[in-house]
């Protein structure tokens, strides 16, 4: 019976349960979608359509610099391999916002918005594959 304001409390419960069950987990990715229309959330790269991404960093997390550094590496790799796919990193804090987004759970917690409500499954899948490639290159470096 929780309302929307408790979304991160609910997802934190899942994070805590997962780390107990799988203590070797190191990376955590919270995936959202944007509320913008298709023309603002889509890009064509080499004749393939992708759902644009934006990363979000909560500034209320006392260790947000670690999350920011990790996210910047992934964003930079994405800009290198898929120019125009990322809309960048949005830093969010202050009154009226969560500002933590469970990113205090690990310095490797990422919040990413992939496309919007009008993006197709194929556009989102193309982006998920592109993100995965960038993510793997960063963590293997």
C-alpha cells in the first residue's frame, strides 16, 4: 500500500535481499524510461534506431562522487562508440527530490533512463545491447 514516494524504499528492499542471496554482486543498475515523446528520445546511428539514454546521479548521496566517476566512464565510452546516444548525466538534488536514488548502496549503482514511453522494443533492445557493450568495456579496463 505504498505510494510513489516509497518507490526507492521498495527497490532498496530488493537490493538488500539480493546482496544477501548473492554476496558477490558488485554492480547495480536501476532502469527507467523518460516521459518525453519519441522525437526527443530516439536517435539513428549508422541506419539503426536507438532509444536515447540519460544517466541520473543523486547529489544527496554522501559518496555521490564515486557513482559520478563510474557513470562518467560509461557515458564517455558510450559517446565514443555511439555518438548521440547519450543525453548526458543529470545531477539531481535539493528540496523536493529524492537525491539519493539508492546510489548510497554501492559506488557502482547506476540509474539510467532508456528511451521514453513511445520507443519501440527494438529501439530499446538496440540501446540495451549498446549500453551492455560500453558497460563491459569499462568494467574490464
